[in-house]
C-alpha cells in the first residue's frame, strides 16, 4: 500500500460539503485509493446577505 506524502493534499471545492469532497476525491491517484485520509472542511464566506458561498475540503494523509 503506497501512501500520500505529508506534503500532498487533495483540495476540492463545491456548493455543498458532499460536492467539495467528491471534487477532491476525483483527483486521488489510483495507486493510493483505498487508503485512509483525514478530511478537513472549510467554509468560504463573504460579507454578502448569504455569508456561506461554498465549502473547501482538504484530504490529507492519515486516519484511524
């Protein structure tokens, strides 16, 4: 089983958390698919009437 290095991260963006996670997952190399990743969720905010514009997820090496 190969591992993604600590420097490597997959970043996805989307209007929902699910879409952002799917966007990040699409770019995971096949050689490391099936490994465990830590998922960090960020919200994109602005000063407009609806402050949440979308989400950014970061998949990093690691997991239980």
